[in-house]
């Protein structure tokens, strides 16, 4: 038992010493942004080429489009189209429904990557999540949501709605 303890202590100590040695040899690179070299297209092209040689980026194509739009100075707006959302709450008890809707929205916004909307369609207050173009996308999100919040099972539906998309 003593031998195992000594072995663990030796391994841990050598790991700490090695980590300290590596930390002292790290040099912080200078961070250059595209905005800092706005006026020189040659430098921008070199930087972009250099970045693309050394990095693998996995992201939604919409993010790439937004980045390129900003870089190229293109202004795009939002548009409402027919789509789907996941409804997690609906009630017609006016005062209670309003406060519950807002409370649910605030709680979900902190934990979800999709936007959460409180909708008042008298006499109903509703809480809906997301901007999905297809029913299949909304159903997939509904399954993920119910895995996180099984208590919402009885009140969660995919509903047609006007959704917000980028032009």
C-alpha cells in the first residue's frame, strides 16, 4: 500500500513540475482582428489565408453568412415567414397566465439556445419557443426539449406560426 501511495505521489509531483515548465515557455501571440487592418486588403487576404490553413471551423452556415455580411458591409434584415414554433404553455386565466408566462419565459431563456416568446392572444397567454421553417425541425426540437423538461409533456405542441428568419 505504501508503494502505491509513493508511486501516485511521484507521478503527481512530476506532472506538476512538467506543467510548471510548460507554463513558463508559453508565449502569448498578438491578437490581430480584421477590423484592426481595415484599410489594407493585402494584409486581410494574408490573415484570412493564414487562418484557413491552421484552423478547422465547424459552424452553422448562417453564422458564416453573418460574418461575411459584416466584413463586406452588407446590411440584411429580418423577415417574418410561415413556419413553426414549439408551444409549452397556454392559459386563459388572465392575471395568473400573464405572470406564469413571463416567469416561464425568463426561466427558459437562461437555459435554451432558441428564442422564447410570450404571446397574448386574448383571452389566452402562450409561451412558444424557436423559429423553425419546417414541422420536422420543430418536432426534433420538441423531443430535445422534453428530454430536458419532461414535466412539460402534457402542454407541449408544435404549432404553425409566423417565424423570424434572416434575409
